[in-house]
C-alpha cells in the first residue's frame, strides 16, 4: 500500500463519515480515533510522510488534515 492515492482515499472516506457529525470537534476526534485504533502503524507513518512530502497532503480533506495534525504520533 505504498501508493499515496490509496491512503488519501481511505482517509477521506473516514473523513466523509465523520463530516456528518454536527460538532466539528467531535468529527475531528472521530477521524483521529479511527485512524489511531484501526490503522496499523505503517499506514499511519505513510500518511504522515505524505503530509510531510512536497505534495503536502494534496487531496486530503480539511477534516482529515486537521485530525491527523492534532493527533499525530511518530
């Protein structure tokens, strides 16, 4: 799963689900918790590397970008 498009698509699907939450903070926390609980560390590291790459997370929804930034782990 080294293709960033796959990671971006998966993260945005999670973001779409939580975007329906009426409270933005709950949506951010929901995305962050889901990625932390259900993504293996290699997937999270690839997502973080993509955010740090020259592409700077292009294609990620704003909700996902905020959630990952708020709850980033190395």
